[in-house]
C-alpha cells in the first residue's frame, strides 16, 4: 500500500440520507452531522441521516458507525472529537485512524503527536514497526532527519523488522526522538519499505 490519496472535498447534502441514500419525506426524523471524509480538511461536509427507522439492525445513524456490516464507517476521534471516515474513500487500504493508549484517534491527530514527540520506545519492543505515511514536507518542517543506513529499508520478515526496531530503540536510549515513515507497506504491515527518522530531544 502506498500512502498517496486523492484530496477529498467538503460538500453539503440535506436532501438525501447520507447512509441509505433515500430522499427525506415530510415529517421524517433526521439528524444533521458534520463529517470529514479526509482528516486533514479544516471544513466538514454537512449531511443528514435518518433516526428512528430501526429495521432490526439499527437506524441509519447507528449504521453510519457500525463496522460490523460494512467498510467506510465513521468514528469520532478521541482527540479532536470530529466524526471522520475510517478509510480513505479513494484508496480503501489507507486507514484514517490509529489505536493509541486504547483510544481511537484520527490519523491527523496521530501524526501531529508523532511529528512533535516521536514514537515511544515501547511501541518498538515487540519487533513490530510502528509509524505512518508522512508527507516529506511535514518531516522537513518539523526538522526530522533520515537515519543513515535506515532510509528506505526493505522489510521482508521478522529479522529485518527486529534489526530496524533495535536501531530505533538504540536512538531512543541515546535521548533521541524517532519516527518511522512508511514509504510503502503491504496489507497487514508484513512487508514494505520504511524510513527511520530522528532528531534531538
């Protein structure tokens, strides 16, 4: 998977239910929502969904966030409290959330935190490589520098991953902050190309 995605544009649709697509009839109950189909947008889309039309599997408002029956569901970020789609609409493999300390946060909040403070050493301890698809301009602006010999590393198994994680832990022990940029990554994170970045505390 590559991190490239097509920028989504905010829109307004008050005529049709955002979940089922049906036009609203007179006196039908609905809830108006501000949603984001791209976590980097500063302006939300405005939509409406049916409420009170439970078909035995929840009403349209329930289904909007129910991952048990469909992909591209919405969630509320624990940090910014916005309602955000869980996957990129133009690249379904691109997840728009991370689980951090047991909480679901959007990828923008995750990246903002990592760009500022780096990735904690505990996340490298099990030999899995944490990180995300960052924009190079953001890395430069935040003064991150690629680690020589660990830029665009091909990871193809546990041994590669462990060596990479050990280097990150070595830098953290030396009082450096570290960050991992996923250049390209296979589904499930088992194989791909990653770069290790660092900067002083």
